[in-house]
C-alpha cells in the first residue's frame, strides 16, 4: 500500500516537529514531504510537492489558513486540506469549510483520531470533530443571514474593529486574514447594511444594535 503523503502548515516549530515525529513513529502508512510556517508558503509547497493531505493551522502570522485553503481550491490543487487547529468558533470553522477544507480537527484530538482523519481526508471523505460538526448543524438550521441583512459573526467582528478606527491592514493582522479578505467582508457588510462607506456602516451598526445599541 502506498504511503499517504503529508504537508504540515503551522507557525509553531514545536508543533510541526511534534506532528512530524508522530507520523514517523507510526511507521509505514504516512510520509511527511515538507513543512511550512504560514499559509502563503503552504500554498507554494502544496502546489510544488503535491501531497495527498495538507494539515493546515488557521491563525498564522504571514498568511492564515482560510486564505490558503481558498487559494488551493482556486488553483485546483489535488491535495485535500485537513484543518488542525485549537479554534472551534463559528468565525473559524465556517469560513474554513466554505473555503474548501475536507475536514476540521482540533489539536487536542487523540493520536488515533488524527491518523484516522488523515486517512479519511486522503480518500476525500469529510472529517469533523464532534464540536465542529455540532456548530455546522446549528449554522445550517439557523435562518439565512443573507435574506434578512444580518451580519455573520466574522462580519460583526470586523465592523467592531472598524468602529474602533482600525485600518484594514491592522484588521487583517489581528484576525490572521489577508487585507483582500477584509475588503471583501467590508463589501458584504456595506451591502447588508445598505451603506457605501465605513462611517455610515459604523453609524448603522450602532442604530441596529450590532455594535451595542444606539
């Protein structure tokens, strides 16, 4: 049986070393082709090395995981992306899945669960930690925000930073997303609130109680 090839994308060297050692200790069945400290380099290596599975962290300085997943999807990469992170909030899980991640696992998952998830991802099967699966079910059952003008959790988070006078570049750095992604979110915010600029968005946000009430 051919080994499942892996690329590890995480900004913490200790985490990368630990994962590499874990898969090496498992023996035959897995082979780590490379490591990357951020999403930008992760995309480059994924396209170059063509691993079966990319283990992707989400919040990384220099290039977050969601943008990297979206770029790999856009480029038609063969690699399946399995998110491996400590974050399970709606603002992390939903964008990652929407961007094209095959699975989403938390870093406190047992070793055998991680190995099983990698095998499943390599076969194209969706893998979700119980907590993430529960959140996704709740999100699917919730009323559509696009129809009533309600902001998503991420959009509300960005609007709150805009209200504090935070520039796009600073917002991108704080949320570990690209500046282009911030601008895309702002475009959606403006459309939902029926405004054309940052000041009007903030004013409307207070009027509607999104920013704590008028």
